[in-house]
C-alpha cells in the first residue's frame, strides 16, 4: 500500500508538471495541496520531500502562485496546532522560499529569523542555557542542575493541554522512579508573566519537581527556545545535550529513561 501511494503521487506530480509546462503559467490548486499534506502523514519523509520539491518547482514560474503555495504548505507544517507539523519539511519550505527568485530582502530576513528559531536546541546539540527565578525569589542557571537526565517542562498551569501533560507526568511510574533514584530532575518552567497565576498553582506539583519561571519573557524575546506552543518538553542528558526536542509524548520520554 505504501508503494502504491508513492507511485500515485509521483504520477500526480508528473502530470501536474506536464500540464503546467504546456500552460506555462501554473495554477494554485489548494485542494491538491491539502490532499498532498494528508498523504504525507502516511508516507516516507524522503518521498514527501521529493514530491514537495516538485510542487514548489512547479509553482515557481509565477510569483503569486508560488507565494500562495508556500504559505499554504507553511501553515500545515509549521503551525503549532497542526497535526501535520513537521520541522524537517518546514525547514525545506523555508529554504525554498529563501532561494526563490521571488524572495525579497525583507522575505530573506524573515526566513533567516525563522530558520534560526527552528534550529534552536536541535536533537544532538547542547541546549541553550538560561537564568530562571524560583518561587522564593532566588535566581539560578539551568546548566547548574546536575542529573543523568533533566526534563524541561515549559508550561502554563491553566492551559488545558498542560494540565493533561502534568497529570500524565505525575502518574508515570518510570519518571517517578527516576526522580526518586536521583537519575532524573524535573524542571518546570512557567513561561508567562502573571505571577499570581504561577503562585496559585505551584502546590499542585510534586515537591520533587523544581519550579522556576522565565524572567520578563526572556526566552520568548530572545528566541532561546521555540515556545510558540505549550506544553513543550525537552529531555537533556547529563551534559545538557538534547535527546528529545519539543516533545509531548510521555511514552518517548519513558523509553529513554528505561
């Protein structure tokens, strides 16, 4: 079935390219793009990127069609709430936009900024350090926390998705055991500015979890971490190298701790 899907899309793209060459001017076909996005969730990323390159190339003969195509695909692959969000594909789209003949100086600056944010704290790289404030007013640095693993949990306690993740983390036996055995430290980072909300909910978290807050939206304003969507979890090793980036799967975290 997988091979059939791949062949189907290769034929579709080839047909699209052929029609567009005859017409010389491409057309913006949103239904086909949406179908491509949906199919991409069931096929190999390499195949998806190959087809993506063909789609973008086919649209590049007209500036309006190119930008409509890129903007449509950007929404699906970059929006924090999209079920198709994919950093690798989004990276490809941004670079295609940057390298396009239609890209203005302003566009290139915008793309460069987005690429920098996208690749902050990539898996395998050292995580960015930052200063945090504790509930009793002290300041500390994330890198000073020593443990075999450190789990960063960026959250807002009144966010419904954050509440679900918090509950799942609290009830996970593997995570609890790792914390009790001092092999894992859980560091909760409040990312908003309403301190009364933060203080009101601190008691809801286990005492072993370290509580801190971002100071004056430093993480947001300086693009230290991509926090467009919360909750967001990062699993780091002893040297603060990123093992899992912007993760919301407790199962994945559990597998790395076992």
